[in-house]
């Protein structure tokens, strides 16, 4: 079964960009759709979008359209989430997640999360 | 965008008691594509239920899901100490996927 290990915590200034990585192991990377979910302190999770690891096709939540870019490097079995024009409200834990259950769309495999703090 | 509303916000119960959590959708969910997650502090959400009523692998049978259309329920038949956590519902039949605001199950 696939497992995800994400990159470490980031501290960014307002207006900057951040790029978080999600490295897969334990299974063939390209069979998965990699989703990104963020969770601000004390708030509900928020879905950001997903990338098809096989062909790189993406779909973004309208709430992030234009500010988020999902990409992947199949040779490194790694997915990336880049968020630009950061503001304090983007302070959150960012998770990658995927679906391994056949005919389901629920996220049963998650990375450990990456804390992104936006502060001047 | 489908809005999910969970109730109650907080449930104060004792170990051994039954917990009933509700999730209401602003519109009917395609194919009952509704999941329930458990989250503890500092951890990623853990999938409990998918397809409204199917337990994920390794989830104890004290957890059960039911409902269809716009109204869904997560029931924990007898609370164990490790069940005190925050629970979220999520719909995945419509884009963007959305989560409810959560129900905290705390020790009374």
C-alpha cells in the first residue's frame, strides 16, 4: 500500500510562495490521484485540488484557482503543491491524500501534514 | 458548492455510552458519496466510513454509518477511551469536495 512522506514545516512572509512535496513509497506512484487538503488552526479541512499522477491532469477548487499549482515528478514518485501570494489566512497544515479503496472517493491514505506559517 | 452541516457541535459523553452524530447536506449527494473521518490533535484525519455506510479497513464494528440523500448519521455504539476526538463528514460526489465543520466528542 502506498505511503506518503511530506516535506518539513515552512515559515513564509506575506506575498511569498511555498512549495510542499509529498513523496510516495510502497506502490506504483502513477496509479494514484493525489489530492491536497489544508486545515487552518481549529477549522474544518478544506479540499484544494487533485492531480492525476499518471498524466499530470489537474483539477482545482474554485477557492484556490489561480493561486495553487499541483505538479508531480514521476521519476521521484513525488507530488508538489505550490501556493502563491501567501497571506496570513493561508497559515495551515497542508496534507496530501489519496484513495486506495476500489470504487470509492474517500481519502484513506494521508501524508503526515506540513505546517505552513505565514507571518511578517 | 455543497454545504455540510454537522450537529451537535460538541457531544459530552462517558465511556460506554452511545454517540450519535449528524451530517446534513445542502443538496442530495450523488450515490451517497459521504465519508466520515476521525481526527485527533496533531494527526491527519482517519477514514472511518465511506459510501455512507461502508466501514474502512481495520475500523471496529462499533462504528456504523447510515443515511441517504441529505441526511447522514455516524453512530458509535459504545464509546471507548480512544474514541474521544473530532469527527468530520465529507462529500466526494460533487466538486469541490467539502467537509462539515466537525463534531467534538469529549469525555463527560
